[in-house]
């Protein structure tokens, strides 16, 4: 049961990387620093004060950058691979026990895949907002993403199964929308 719960926790936090790359990493770091979570072997670096300083700074910069016109769309091109990497690291670091190859496979496929898919969806949403509002609606999109990243990252610590189920639902929704969009003739 502990293995399944750790997968839910990993999925919950990794999926949040699709909204903001650094928020779930910072939330996880704070959970390690307070003793709420214990880092798996090899991921002790995520539980340090240096990691806190770096992640807190990166979080503030990332959140602020999404409120700057044009920068927000450029940042999405950088955030997509970064979200995949962050989701992979979070999922791998949170899965308890098991073979390291299985943990990394889950990290890459489930963690990185969920973060990347959600990031792709939010990037397309921002492009749509830019196209329809001339960028005036982008701060609303950014604020919504910030709230989702923060709220669901913290909620994921306490109710990982609920957030994992919500993440799977969101992944199915975004996946269907992206598939439909790709199937449309140009």
C-alpha cells in the first residue's frame, strides 16, 4: 500500500509541474525540511537549505516572468522540457522502495509525461489567450496556473490519492483536446 500511495504522491506533485515548474519542487523541499516527508536515497540534496534558496528564488522569478507580455509565451518553450525534467525528478524521488530502474521508468513515463502533457495544454491555452485577447487575458491564465500549482501541490501532500485522481482526469481531458486539435486538417 505504501508503494501505491507514493506513486499517487509522485503523480500529484509531478502533474503540478505542468502548471509551474518550480512550485511543486519548492513545496516538496519544504515538506522535506519540516520532516513531513523523508527524501529517498540519492535525493537528499532536495532536503537542504541551499535547495530551498535556489527553488524559492526560481519560483519567484518564474511566477513574475509569466506576467510579462511576450516573455510568458517564450517561457512556455523553455518550461515544456523543464516541466518534463522536474516531473521526472519529483516522481522518481517520491516513489518508495522498489527497483531503481522501475522508479526511474515511472519517473520518466508517469512523472515527466504528466508534467509535459499539462504544460503543453497550458502553453496552448496561453497561445489561445494571446490570439484572442492580444495578450490581455494572459495574466488571468498565469494567475490561474499559479493558484493551481500552489494549491494542488500542497493538497497533494495531504491528499495524494485525490489529487492523483484529479490529475489523471485532467490528463485525459488535455490529451483528448490535443488529439482532437492534431486531427483537424490545417
